[in-house]
C-alpha cells in the first residue's frame, strides 16, 4: 500500500468527522479546506508531482494530519461528550476495513502489515515504529518517535487524544480479525493470537 492509500484512509475518517461536525453546528469541512487546502480523491498517478514525489507526498500527509487533528480538537471544544462518537467513527473505520479482509487468513504478522499499510506514521523514511518480535502468533513493536505531535500542537489539540483514538482503531481492527491487542507500555504494543 502506498502513502496515498494511507492518506485516503485517514481522509475517509476526516470526511465522517465533517458530518459529525455538521450535526453539531460546526462547518469543519469549510474550515479545513480554507486552512489546509482541499483533498483530491483521485488515484495517485493522476495527482502526484513526478518532479517532486517525496515533497508532494509530505504535503498531502501534512494536509490530512492537520485536518484530522483540527476536526477532533474542534469537536471536543464544542462538546467533550462527542469523544464517544469520534471513537465510534475511528473504530468503525477499522472494523469495516477488517471485515473487508476476513476472506484472507491473516496471522499476527499479516495484521501488523495491515496496520502499517493503513495508518499514517509520517513518511517511510521516518521509521516511526520498530518491530521487536514477529511471529504468526504475536507481533510486538515500539513507537520510536511521534510524528503527529506538531500537527496537534499547532491546532491547539492534545496529542494524547490522537493516541487514544489510534489505539481504538488498532483494537477494533485486531478484534474484528480474531486477535488481541495489548499496550504493555506507553509506546510498546502487541498483537496476540
């Protein structure tokens, strides 16, 4: 999966957050488009600047990271009780993805690859996650750096919310695929059979 697919995966969540915003008298889509630019939902080959692939991808990653952080921050500023609805959107996205993968017999390593293929963690060269152990029954990894905190800080958000939602996404995906998810330390995670 390319970075473009990861961008589109996160944009799909942002699109659902826009709807939640509308239900709560917030014009999140307009605000995001004005502040961070519009998102073109077209195949990568139709959009990419072939003269500056890395720069183009980084710009799109930043765009969707800002929109995600901004939407969640504004929704929670409007009403803290919206956190449950936001979590439902994020977890629902993961459960839907998992349901589409049920025809494949994924082991723990396969599920970890799905996570890596669908969650934004900066650019591949950032190496934000490092696998500590990998087998068919268990994968353990550690987050080596946070590539999201600047986006959240710049919109006045709380990065801990990001990681709570990320954990909810992973847990929903893993559970739907019949595995368990453990967070053993602040930045160490496992998928277990």
